[in-house]
């Protein structure tokens, strides 16, 4: 007698437990949900005030006469573009931005080339050179105004007095240059860090091959280093321009906008807080934002091209 075993019958279709994978839409929401609070906060803090500023810019609105406000359309923008003082502030902003960015790039490149070499105490020197960028902008402006520029007890005149030189009033004699020097001192470390990162990403084998072929240090710098640093120079110039165009601290602290140093942000401040012209100040502020967006667009393109270049190299 033989025993036969029968396999258990398969479970019915309706009793099987089926686990469906989450849909792509649900998965996308699950990954984006943690970012929603930050997005809402950003909209409340940045976009809603800008929309309010945009609306106010279309009104003739003086805070001293709130009942006399009226809709003017683009009249405030026409006043901003036709006002001589505002045009002069735009020209001052351009001069300030170009001078500070170019000088910071040149000095930052020189310091980056220095720190790219190995020497004893390089870490300490790097830390000391980065320190000015970490100082609060208002504190940096006060430092230059009182510690360096003061004609009676300032460090610059103290050194000139020690060697028997003149004792000029730096802020009164060269006001725009005084503001530019303080901004250059603060932004040179930023340029140095960007360019130092570019120098350390060079292809060392290519440089060694050029030296074996008899290339001098100057030829290596001109034909290999500078072309490699082009994207980093563009990035530093664009990011620096975004900040300097909107700079207010140095102008307000050192010269209070006098002696031909009033840039566009300071002129907006004067129109809003001193003349109480809310509509006119809002129109000027919108134009500053539009200019900053244009510069930022170029900056983002440079950054994206840097990333594509690094990915292609990898």
C-alpha cells in the first residue's frame, strides 16, 4: 500500500494580499513635502513684500499726506529715470561696483596664487586673509571710518605723521575712494576663496608636461592658468556685482551719502525715509531688483556651466 501526498491547493485569487507600489505622483509629493515650510516661509518673507512694493510703485503716495495718494501708473518710473539726482546715483553705483569688483579680483587672484604654494604657516595665513569677509559690514565700515580714516587719531595719518608726511582728511578729500577701499578690503577674501578653489582644480599633469617642454612660470600662467580660471573669474565678478549694486552699509556709515557717494540703494533710502515718497522709492527699489535679477541670471548660467564642466571632466 503506497501513501500518496497531495500538494495543498493554491489560495483563491481574492484571498491573496497584494501590495501596490506607491504611484509616482505620491512619491514626488513625499519627497517635496519637507520643503513646503521653507517654500511658504520664503514666499511670505520675500515675494509678498515685493508684490506690495510693486503695487505701491504705481501710486503717487507721500507718507505725510496719506489721503492724497492717487494712481499714476508708470509715472514714478518716469520720474526715477528722468531725475538728475537718481541718474547720478546710478552712475555712482556703476563706478563703485566696477572699481570694487575689478580691484578685488586682481588682489584675490594674487593672494590665491600665493596660497596655492606650500609654505610654513599657510593655514594661519589663509585664516587671517579670510577674516575680513567674516566681519559684519557695518562694523567693517565703522572700523575704516574711525580707526583708519579719522584725521586726528586714525592709523593712516598716524603712520604719515611718523614719517613726516601730510595729514589729509581721507573721507572729505577722496570720499568715493574711501568707500571703495573698505569694500575692497572686505570682498577680496571672497574672490580669493573662489579663485583658490579654481587653482586647486587644475590638471597638474598638464602643468608638469608644460614645464618639461620648457614653459616658464609666466607662460604657464597665461596659457594654462588664466584660461582655466575664466569661469571662476566670471563667477566672482557676477556674485560680487550682485552684492555691491545693493550695498548700503558702507555708503551710509562712512559718508552718509554725501560728497557724491550716494548710490542707488542710498537714494532709495533717502526717498523713502527722509522725503517719505513711498511711491517714488518703491519704483526705484523695483528697478534695483530688476537689475539684480539680470545680474543673478548671468551668475546662475556661469555656475551651471561650471557644474557641467566638472561633470564632463569626471
